[in-house]
């Protein structure tokens, strides 16, 4: 793996982390089962 791949992996990891935080908040505000099914659709 060269440095460009590592950099892309880092930004992807950051984006995934933001998505996870978003979905944690959404679970608190919305019906958890609804949020869970949307999350599964997006992460297939």
C-alpha cells in the first residue's frame, strides 16, 4: 500500500466515523428499528 492509499483510507475512516455518530444521534431521536434498517440499506 502506498501513501495515497493510506490517505484515502484515513479520510474514509473519518467519514465512516461521522456517519456512525450521526446514526447514534438519530437512534436517540427517532425509532431505533427504523434507523437500523436505513443504516443497513446504506452500508450494504
